[in-house]
C-alpha cells in the first residue's frame, strides 16, 4: 500500500485516521451521533474532603454552634433555605437555583466502615466498591465498557484533566482526559503514530490491545477536537480553571458529540487549618462557574438535559480543631443541579449531630444508591451490572 | 519465529532484572541463558547495603514524636504549635520518602544486584504499605531487600513485625477485648493464602493472636504483653493460646500459601495468564524447599517453557520497569530528580505510594489513552530539552509539591557513544533490524522504509540515535 505522505499529513482529520486503521482496529458498526436532547451528566469532585456542615449549615442546631465556636457560620450570614438550614454565603448562585427549583440536596451520603485516608476513600467513591474491597475499575469506566462495546472511540466520558482518574477506567475502555481539545489533538496527531498503526500487523493479544488503545486515543482526540470547534457556548464564563473547563464542556454539549459524562475536580478542600478563607475562595470559584454554566444551558434550552452532581471523598469532623480548621470525617452532602429535577430542595433530613460515631456523622444514604439512580434513570444504563449489586433508587430524576 | 539466543537472554534480563544495559548488551548474542542466570544469582549474592535517607531519622522523627508527647503531657504546647510541628514533621517525612524513592530507583538502574532489586520491587508491591513515615518506610524496604531472594517465611515474619506494616494495618490498635482485624485479614487475603481460603472466624481468632504487637517510640517492634489476649484461639481447627508468631507458622504450614505466592510470582515473572499445571509443579517444590525463593526462581528461569514464544514480549512494563529499563539502555543523569517522580505519578506508579494494601494491579491497568500517549513521548522528553506540559493531579495524601512541571524533565550527559558501540559492527542496511532486536521483545519488526521519513539519516550516529528514539516511542517498547 503506497500512501502519498504529503496528502496524508495535510488531512490529519478523523476520516484519515480511521482510513489508516487496519480493519481489526475499526469499529464493527459506528454508533450514530447523539442528537440534541441527549442527557448528560457533569460531575464536580471536591478534592480533599469538603466540610459539608459549613456548606449546608444547620442554623438552629445548638450542637453545631457549640462544637464550632470559631468556625460556625452565623445564621444571619447564611443564605436561607429552610427554617433550619442555610447555604454558605458564597453560594449565591446555588441559592438562586434552589429558589427556582433546580437544586436538590442529599445529606449524610457515605458508606459503611468509612475510611479517613483521602486516597483510599476517593478510591472507594471512584471505583464504587465496599470499603473492604479493592476494585481496579471505576464506576463510570464500567458504564463505558457497557456503552462502548464495539464502538470506535471511547468518547462517552471525558475528564477535564491531564490524567485520567480511576472513576473513568473500565476493563476494556477508559475515558479520555483533556483540559484542552486542541492540545490533545496536536500531541496525538503525529504522522509517525499513524504510520505505526498503518504498518502494524495483527499479532499478539497484548500488542493488539496497545495498538487499539492508541488508535482509539487518536480517533477520540480528533473527534473531540472536531466537535469543540463549534464554539456555541456563551461568553460569560469566569477565567478560572473551573470556568474554562465548564466552557469547554458547554461547547461540547452544544455540539452533537456522543459524550454522556463530563468529570471535573476542584480543590483542595483539605482544610485542617484556616478553613474559612480557603473554603470561601473555592466556593466563590464554584459559584461563579456554575452560574455561568447554568445560565448558558438555560439560554440554549439545554438545562433540562444536564444533571450536575457534586461529591467529596468524605466530610469533616463535627467539632472544629484548634487551628480553626476541621479534620477528616465521614458522611457528607451532595448537590444535584438540573433543569429536570423531579424532586427539589432537601431530599432527606439534615444530619443528626446528637447521634455520632467517634465525633463523626453516620451515613444514611449509600453513595452507590446515587450512582444507581443516575445510571438507571438518567443515563439509561443497567445499574446493577455496573455497580455489581442492586441499590435502591432515589426519586430526584 | 524461532527464539534467538539474544531474545532468550533479553527475556531473562527483562523478567529477572530491568533489561539489558548499553555496556553489556553486545554479549547477549553469545552467552548461554543458563550462564546468564548464574551470573544474576552471583551478582545478587551479597547482603544489600541499607538505603538511608539523608535526614537523621531517629532525631528528626522518633525523637520528634517523643518531644511532642512529653511537651503535650507537660501542657507546654498549645494545639496550634503541636499541629504546626506535626505538619512540619509530615513534610519532612514526605521529602525523605522522595529521596528514598530516588535512591532506590538509582539502585535499580545501576546496581549489579539486578535480580535482588527486581524481586524487591515485586515484594514492595506484594507487601504493599502506604504510610507517610520515612523511617518506617526505610526500614521496611531494607527488610524486603534483605530477604528478597531468601526465605519467604523469614520475609513474612520480618514484614509482619515492621512498624510500617503495623501502623498501616492498625495492629498498634489491636488489643485484647478490642481486637482490630485489619492486619489479620490482609495477612490471609493478600500476604499468604489468598481470598477464599479462610473463614471469618479464622480472621477473628488470628486477630486476637496478634493483640499486643506494636511499636515503641523509637520506631522498633514491641510485643506489649499487657495488651495480649491470653485466652485460647482456634485457627484452621487448631486450638491453643497462640501468639502472632504461631499464626504465621500455621499459615506457612498451609500449602495454599506456597500456591498463592507462586501464582503471583508466575504472573509477575512469566505470564499474566496462569498455567495451573506449571504453578502446581512450582508451588509444590517451593513448599518442599521450605519457601526458598531462590529455589523457586531457579525452577522458573531454568525451565524450557519460560523461553517459549508465548511467554515473551507479552508483559506490559510497569512505569518503573519502563523508566528504569530505558535508563539502563541509555546511560544518562536526570537534570531534575523531581522529573523522575513526576513521570511515576503521571504513569500511575509512585514507589512507596501503592494505591492500597492490594498493591498495583499491573497489566492492562497501566494503560489508558493518557498514560499510553505519554509513554510514547517519554523517550523524547528524557533525551531532549522539551518541556513536559502536563500537570499531575494534586493528591492530599502525597502532595509532593510537584504539580507544577515548570522544571526540565530531560536527562543530561547522555552517553550515546556507549550505545553506538553496541552496533559498531552492524552494516548500515541491517541497523534497523539490529536496533529493533535490542529494543523490541515482540515478534514483529518495523519497516525500514516507513521509518526513513522519521529519522535523521545524516551520519551513522544520527541514524542510530534517532532510530532508537523512534523505536522506543512505540507500543512494542511498552512490552517485554
């Protein structure tokens, strides 16, 4: 097979990349692109263990004020949600979403036998495992395995990062990590790689696997780059990392890309010392970026197709420490933001601060229940197969 | 494809060591694999020197703990100062662990005791331990390197009494009437028998036998008799007032322990796909030898089946194997040590920071589109001044202060002449094949015609250098 190299280099597009792939690397059947109306999930991971009790503040709880003499947020400063609960003062946009009925909140989400190591607890959340179980695939990666079976590019899941988190790693497929579709495209669109693929002869299983992953990566980078060109997102995003990433996501959502899940992270919320300033700074970034993103989705009439969910590897100790911070805790709250919520506001009671284990909250909702709900009711997937066990579903979507 | 003598030797060197090095790769055409195996044993025969990290650990850490306790008791230290001290100590420990990482990596690259360091890397993953205490980590590594090729029972006992493992698996909190089962569970599930070969009762009873095993403020093992449960325990049907040593002996008497260890080593050294009959044969001999690790390794590396094509070139190099192997073939110094940690982090294997007690899963788990595409670019990064424009994730447990990759990731003083010498007698038209024969353990070979567009053909040296870098930037080079 003779290839005119010049033409080949010039047309470094998805089409040419696909043409170059030997038959066995190509998809059996190409799935149709996803039409507008496609439901997408956006996950924002709060790294480091966000202090949930200073996020949704139990403003009438004496124990809260007693245990946090210097860190507790005064009722008058919070953004009132109910008689008993207020939001952190920086979360103005979330309060507005709440008033509109586009915010739902889950309290005391966690898991049995909680682990207080950042790494291990994040592992448990991302893999969707029990705390005494070690799983090397992520819950979204397993969703991808089911979703992408026989597809030619695993772009159903995109993480806005240079490295891919465990959550997105499946057995056969892994999501794509990028902060910048153009840069990803430039670094993978190397003619040498394409020539390697073109010259590769079907061989040993492991080598085939590596070549397939490489082909998928090149295809995906090209496809994502292509779709990101449309640039239909609004202009009013903040210049923070989260703002830029959400703008990239908005551009992709507004294209006809087949991506179903976007994953972002913000941090560090590991506030052992001087918590107040640190948490406030991060919440301001979160708030401004979320406002821009939800405003944009509303303006483009896509807000009912978007579900944004936050989580953190754990919450923090009820009692503050002596450094005006808080130490690692257990159960925590989650935000669920969407234009298509079936249940709004508080989905369950505030944490019971009189009923603790070693100074930490008891979980009342297993996070895997939330995953099951999102997988089945939002993404239309087989939750039990992906999580490995049946969990009762919630009703917010 | 017939397996050449060179391929067999390189196979042995990639599995029992960290691959061929520039200075001796030429000899691999002629030496017999059996003689090479003897050489690997001989060069690893002596006891390892302890890798000590720069800081005076006893003073810096353990005495630090003592001071804190004393001060705390005297009420002289307010909470804030205490917290600050603790944070400072933690940072010091992280810096020390980083240095230990670099020191050990240097051993893997430059030490002649290749077999010992390779097996130490295996045990480092098997006895996986994630604690931020540089003194504990340093001592555990020394235990592992000392016993890596010795007796598995000795290794198991020494690891079980190491403050690192006691801390990591909460045996310090394991006391009579309030047993903590963490250590007993991982001991059976991961370190000895493997999942499914014990009951929950065995774990509960074994945990009681380990009550009292802890460490003191000097960072030394201590059997705290006052915490030990003196009542009778029943483990695998045997009843007695067992202590921790008794339980370890009971576990070593189980043939399943030999089988579990053999299976894991087979997967690490031979093939991820288990061959039950070979594993049974190996493990029964390992058991009869009373867990002589060297004996088991000799059984593996001296067997004909180890050199069968299906066992060659199908193992995905771990990030450490990749980075160390590359630097063994191309002698160089890294301009910035942080780059070595950044690569480990980005590729998913940081020494002393395993993902959890089960260790690194290995195999295809190393590969996703980000790590694979980065692997392809690493040869260029290491041998040039190109800046790595990739950020590592922040990690609140580790946070090694190197999320910012503003420093150069390249090597300096690259000894290319040592590499050129390898191919001194190869005719120009055979160079591509000769280079691929050294770099690729897989059966396929690159098309010289295709490569021509991507290499520098000016001088013979340019051609060799750029061909090497191109052939390293391939999926094939990820395999050994």
